[in-house]
């Protein structure tokens, strides 16, 4: 962004007005770029890193004003110089800036190249990869890829293959693009990772809200499919049934079911699965399921024809979906009873439903480097910077409520927030204050909307376990029958059944489903031994609990996959699969890592763990580690043939 012409024509008053809405930390960084002078971050104005819930990080109003005045002077000077910048900050300067912004004096220098690229401060591509066979278009023309899914990852894969001039086709079961953002249209559905991070690094936009609603996200992916010209290569209303690897020909045979029900066989040199982890709704295993007399539906298949006005509504679950739709349903329904097994932690986020202020829009669009640093501060405060808070301290004895001193500090802060918001209803508080460590499950962002809804007289949290669904409603363990007009299942997705219901048959006809046996593993979450040229995006152990945006992972994965395709297209060997030893050693480390995180604590169940208790979904490390590991494939990790 950063529209120079808008700055060159802006009046002093316009700039001063915009600066009233500034995020001071991002502004301080931008001032360094405009002036070439680091004194603004070497003075007395410093963030308070304990003020984690304050977007201004404890910087006083007087100090905010002082920085805004400096920013005004710097921009006026820049404007009056005709928009010329001093020399860019050196690597050492960037490290100092990042250490100031993160409060981590010991922050590793390894972050500098990562940040220089992620911030794209000087036009770098954060996910740079060497071009695939730039001098051999004929080799590329012969190498075909099938991409499965046109959601966030699939569109990304298509954009990147198109950029490289590699032929591809995308198979999408829905009628249009967007995946989860197209499918989930329950009331209140919105992203809970800040949009400036939850967006492709190469397609930033002027987001209306910090956390936009699903329609804005869906539109974004529709826009990207058009802007980058990939829509024409997507076959909609077409579903992959299964794929079989022909070892002799080194070809994947992908069987698809067309919209008219006919089957078709497609052939490809490589397959990229981009079907996500959260696309197939999960119905609970409860006796009598299906016997309810009234309308009943899953949150991901919302039945908008059902009028909830004046109805008695039963809701099963208290996960990320329920927490978003219940406040909306509460405005319509006469009575809601929410069946809770485990309460979620809520992460106080005052701006969760807010629109971005006009001044901040102006700064994001026009003030040089402001948007880059704002994106970085989101990246840090909502991602990398939170990871330590959910790590298990090996010397911490009792893991039942917290995993470390910092985890306990956050627990106390979040508990205080719940108490402040809910008031003194001790019966309700006893139900909704989680009795497991923060980070054990996904925590939900709340500006108080969810918690206040729970205090309404017609909204009830039911903790008596469900034993049966009956025609009239739900019967609980105490024997009580709760009668409803409508039932809504907020019971999540079949996340542990990666790639389901498709199956892939690799070398010697091996079925991936049988091979995984409910315990999926992959090398870097991307590739599996015995399944040559099959690449997975958002595969096993690539989900994140607190740190960041899944788009970050997809961009890393796609960069790595392009590195693999480069080896295949340019080399003589046309098939590659990771060595068993490399894959196994990697997974030992992943399991060790997950055992050291709050979501690995035994006894806390979540969709992150499979029924063997192993964490199959999550990445235990930093974003820097994943970014570094996925820069490019090391041929030594693979067997080629
Ligand atoms: P979820 O987090 O898996 O929640 C499912 C809920 O259903 C849990 O509260 C679970 O209880 C409950 N449940 C399952 N079976 C049950 C049973 N038999 N009886 C009673 N309760 C039962 O699913 P989700 O809310 O759809 O979210 C899944 C993931 O999707 C999220 O973690 C997030 O990654 C993503 N998501 C993101 C957003 C967003 O804001 N961007 C919104 C929605 C979803 P237990 O906790 O006790 O198992």
C-alpha cells in the first residue's frame, strides 16, 4: 500500500487528524524510516509489556501525543522533500527496532532476515523461492499438478503454480472458492486472527475491521481468485474420490466425481491436497442422534430457513463456532440452553468487533512503513510473542491449572477479566472458569459479547452431561429432559481424519488411511514416505494454537512445495518421497515439542489430539523455525526415482 501521492497532497491538518487514531508503537517504527534517526526508540517512551490487553501497550496519552507530533513533523518533512526517504535502516537497526517492539533484548538475530522478508521492508518476497526451470518452458509444460480444494491454501497453490508457468487444475467440491469462509455462514462467523496477518503477504488490503466477518473473508478469496487469474483453472462442483499412484509411470491417477455424477480419471505428475483440517462437520456420538423431532443442524451447515424467533434452542458445544453464534441466536430465541462439556478460555480483545478508525485507515494506506510495522506488531502480539506463555516449564510441578509462572499470570489476568465481565454470579462463574491451563484448548477472542450473553436470563449453561437425544430434546445424566424446538450442533470438525473422506494409494497400493490408522504424520506436515509427489498443505502438525495465522504456514508450505517441483521438473528423476528415517526422526521431535506445550498436557482433550492422546494437529515451535525449515527442500531428505 503506502500511496505516495496521497501523502504528497495531504494537508498538515489531514495528517494530524489521522494521527489521532495511530497505534503508537507502529508509528515509532515508521518515524525511524522517515527520519533515519533511531532516537525516537532510544528515549523515555517505552511500552509496558505487562499491559498486554492495551493496544497502546501502556503508553500514556501524553506520550502518545508526543509521538504523534514527531510523526507529523516527520511526514511533513518527507512530503516537503517530495517523498524521498533516507537510507533504509541497517540490519542492526532493524534488530534494535524489533527488540524495542517486542521487549525482548535477547531476541535472536535469526529473526532479522525473516523479518526483513516478512515485513518486505525493501520489497523482498518473504516466501522467495528459486524459479522453477526458467530456461526450460517445455519441461514445465510436461509437468501437471492437480490441486485439491479452492479454499485459502488451494488458491494460494494455484496462484504460485501459475506464476511459475506450471500447468495445474484445481478440483473444488463447492460451487465457488473460499472453502471454510464460503461454507461457514452461521451468524457471527468471523476471523479470530487479525486480518493484517490473516491475509496473503502479497495481497494486503484495506480491511474494514481488525477481525473481519466471514463475508469479507470470502469476498477476499473471490477477489484473489480473479485478480491473480486462477478462477478459469478451477473445476467447481467436482469432488475427488480417490487417487492412485502408478509406480511404473510415476503418475497420480485422480478419480473425480463431476457435478452430473459421472466419474472421470485425471492424470498428474504431482498432487497438492489443500483441503484443510476443518472442512468436514463432526456430529457427536450421542445415543438417539437423529431422533429429535424438530429442526436440527450443524453450525457449518446452518439452516437459514429455520426461524429462531421465540424458539427454545438447544446448543451442543462451547467451541469457537458456538461462542460466535450464540450471542446472535440469543437476540432471537426465547430460551437457549448450551450444553457444555469443557469451558473455553477467553482472550480479552476489546477491538474484536470494532471497525478500523478512519485515521488508522489513512495511516495504513499512506504513512510509509506504518502498515508494515502494524502487521508485524500484530504478528508479534498475537503470535510469536504468545508462545512462551503456553510452554510447560519443566520445573513446574502441578500442570492441572497452569504450565509455568507466565501461564499462571495469564490465567489470573483472564480469570479477572471473566469475573469483571460476568459479575458476581458465582454459580455461573464456577461453570465458565476453565479448570485446565490456558492454551490446553483453543482460546476464544472476546470483547465481552460472549460472556455478557451468558448472563442474560434466557441463556443457560448446562453442565449435566448429555446421555441421550430424544424426540422432544435432550436428556441429561440426572434424568432431566430438556425440551427444545430447535437443536444446533456446534461440535466441530473431523479434524483428525486428515484428507478424509478421500483416500490416496501410494507405492505398492498402500492406502494412506490405513497406513496412518488415525495417527497421521508427515515430514514438515507436507510429504509422506511411500507417497511420492503427494504434497499436503495444512497437513499433520501444522496447526497453530496461539501463534499466528494459518496463511503464514500455507505460504511457507507452498514455497517448499515449489522447491520440490523445481527438483522434479529440472532433474532426471520424476518422483520424490521423504526418507522414512528423516520423516520418523522429524516426528519424534514434533512429539517431544508438543509434550512441552499446554495443549500436550495429559488429560486435556481437544481436537488437537487423536484418540490415542497424541497431538496430531499442532506445530510446537516458533514461526521462525517453520519458516526456516521450509525455505527449500534438502534433496538428501528425499528418495528420488
Ligand atoms: P470445536 O472447537 O471442536 O468445539 C466443539 C465443541 O463441541 C466443544 O465445546 C466440545 O466439547 C463440544 N462437543 C463435542 N462433542 C460433544 C458431545 N458429545 N457432547 C457435548 N459437547 C460436545 O469446534 P468449533 O467450535 O467448530 O471450532 C473448531 C476450530 O475451528 C476452532 O478451534 C478454530 O480453529 C476454527 N474456528 C475458527 C473460528 C474463527 O474465529 N476464526 C471460528 C470457528 C471455528 P469439548 O471441548 O469438551 O470437547
